[in-house]
């Protein structure tokens, strides 16, 4: 897995184009790159995955794996609740630290990102808001 933050070298004119697109879309540079990636995912050019995270349907459950940790299974209802809770916390609808009792997951705002914990004391990952929403989409799709 890549380090938490990396430098991306772009020719100055390409950077100016990226900044112009960011301004038009009213997004940060990182979110603009995410926007471009989502377009390629929608077009089928690259798969809808997040490196280090595996979300899949397993019978009547949704399996979520972060990095090398064992997979955790969620019922379809809890998986849908997990996805909507991620969206609510990222979107500012729920508080900056939301714990779902009985579902055993939590989402917490940490700086500019969000710490998503699959169960209390269990596997966790910190993602940007943009990637957190992508994770919610993957979980929701698996729960359909």
C-alpha cells in the first residue's frame, strides 16, 4: 500500500488545467482527481475498487476487509446502515464521531479525513471524505 501522502509531479501547464477544472467543479485538487477516476470507473475503464479494501457479498451477508485483517461480515441491513452512516458523517448530517451500538462500527472525523472502524477495537482505516463515500457506495452495492 502507498504511503499516506505522496507527491505528484505534473508539468506546470497540466497543473493549471487541473486547477481550472477544480475551480469549475468546486472541488479540491485531490477530489478532482477522484472525480476523474470515478468517471473512468463508470465507463468501465478501471474497476470500482479501493486498494487494500475488499467489499463483497457472501450469501446473505456483506464481507468487508481492511488491508491484511480478517474479513468481517455484516447482515444486509447493517451493511446498508453502515453505508448510510458513512455518508451522513462525511456529509456533516451526523456528528463527527458516530458509533452504531449493536452494529459495532464507528466513523470518526480525524483532521481532513475519516477513521472508519469495522468493530470496536478491530480493523480501521483512515480515508479522505471522497474515498469514504466510495467505500459507502461499494458497501451499498454489495448489500443490494
